[in-house]
C-alpha cells in the first residue's frame, strides 16, 4: 500500500510509551482513570490463568 505510517505507527516504541504514560497520569489526576480493587484484580487474574491453561491444552492436541 502507498499510505505512510501515521500517528502512533510512525513513532518508536519508547516514544509511544512516554505518550501513553502521560495519558494515564492525566486520567488519574482528573479522577477518570480505572482503579482496580482486590476483588476485580483477582477475577481478572483467574480469567487470564484459565485462558492460558485452555490454550496450553489446545496446543497439545
């Protein structure tokens, strides 16, 4: 394709991380960022662990 890279695609990984970090910090300062509680984090970890377990089983067959 003849389209040039634009936005984040045109930046190196370090530059992308710096901008994303600024966005996250600004969201927390404004009080609109998501903050995990222990119950929610536990559920997310369980879901991720279950998904990786299923993927491992599927890879064996």
